[in-house]
């Protein structure tokens, strides 16, 4: 993720798709490819940073037989040569991720 952010701000030859924090929604129907061992394993439909969990979380769906919880996958972030007016010129960046069930963490709420 730091490579994507760095390249979207400073790189000349490998510009990453700008990642707005805490929630990065770049189009109405956002869809980034999720791969495992080079093959398609699912899609990511949104990404955001959770201050509570201290992680960037990609929300999407995956093939259950290929992506058990704990499986390492790759999110292919970006939409090069997009025809959408809201998407700037960018290149694909691969982000390592680990499959987890939703909800990602348990939040304890105390009533006073």
C-alpha cells in the first residue's frame, strides 16, 4: 500500500491509482481483481483504512475453495486507460492481502 501511495504522489514512470484515506471509492462500480498463485480468485469492491483495527481492509468476494480465511492473495489495484472521467491515468499495482471473514474484528460496546 505504501508503494501505491508513494507512486501516486511522486513516481514519474509507475503512477499508482490515487488511494484516498480512510475510504477510497474511485467510481460507482469499483472492481479490482484478486488473484492467488497468478489465477483469478475473486474481486475487491472497496478499500478503506480502519483506525480501530489499524489495517487497510479490502471488501469483496472470493471463490471459497481457493480462499479460506488466512489465505494470502494479491489485490490488483488500479484501472489503467480508464474511460471514466473520475479516474486519472494510472497503472496496476499489486497489494498483498490476507483473506478474513467479515466482520474483521469484534468491537465491544459498553453501555453506561
